[in-house]
């Protein structure tokens, strides 16, 4: 069953704001910055990704506009590995996931480091297509699609919450599809 207000899309439509960025491997990095424990920034080049652990995660994708696609198999780097590779300061409560062109999505640290949150490189056994986020796309299976930046480039550790791109533009800060609540005016509503 789909969450409230969702209908099944045909195939896997592409949906995002703005143009598809060109991948330039020599300039590409994944960074972790903000409130790290060491105070340092961390950075990985594209080739470095291959050395990181990988997991497979199954996910349905629910766009807040009301279309869903189901049965995706994503493969990539578990987001929780960053806790070891780039330890956050003790008071980090949220992250901002940053993509090309300044797209961003805020997440609670506990959601970002959940077992099912993955920085995906592959989909159904093939490298991601550029339209779907190649070379790296965050997948947060339990939240609306806007919480999963395609063309992921950085994670910012934050000691308080701050709204991301769609969260600042009228979309719900938590974005849990099971509640059907997708708009920021619904944030005060209790279950
Ligand atoms: N960088 C970036 N990532 C993004 C978006 C975007 O506009 N820019 N849109 C989000 C939204 S609203 C959705 S529903 C999904 C759509 O992913 P798909 O095109 O792979 O179906 O991407 C998300 N990731
Ligand atoms: Mo969306």
C-alpha cells in the first residue's frame, strides 16, 4: 500500500529543480564540514569512494507532489560510516545534505545515520544515471523524496536544525510520508 495521497507513477520519472549537473571527476569531492569533532573538514575524491564499505537498501520513493515509485534497490555507502570516518562533535543534532547548485535538505542526525540511509552509487545493479543523481545520491527511504539530494557533494554537521531548500519553500521539515503531511503549515498538527 502507498502512503496517503500517493499514486503510483509509470516507470521511474525524473524530477528535480534546475538543470542536471555535469560530472567532472577531477573536480568532484564529497566533503564533511561544520561541527566535526576535530574541527577539521574531511574530503574524499571520486576514486576514494570505491574503498568505502557498501550496502544494499530497498526503498520506495515518494515525491511530495504525490507520485511514488516502488521496489528500488540502491547500493552504496552507508551514511552512518561518516560517524567513524568524520566524527561529529558531541552536540551535533542535525545534518544538512548539500548537492550541486546549492540544493540542500536537512535531516536529524538519527535519521541520517539510520541503517537504511545510503549514499547510493548504484540502482538495480547499474551505476545511477546522471538524471537520477550519478555519481552519488542520498537515499532516505522513510522520508519524502526531497530529503534525498541527487548529486550529493557535502554533509554539514549542525548543532541545531536549519531548513533546507524545499523546507524553506513551504515543505514539511520532517517529511514523513506515512502521515501524509508534506507542507510546512502542517507542522503544528499532532497525530
Ligand atoms: N539535487 C537535487 N536533488 C533532488 C531534487 C532536486 O531538485 N535537486 N529533488 C528531490 C525530489 S523533490 C525528489 S521527489 C527526488 C526525485 O528523484 P528521481 O528524479 O530520481 O525520481 O529527488 C530529490 N533530490
Ligand atoms: Mo519531490
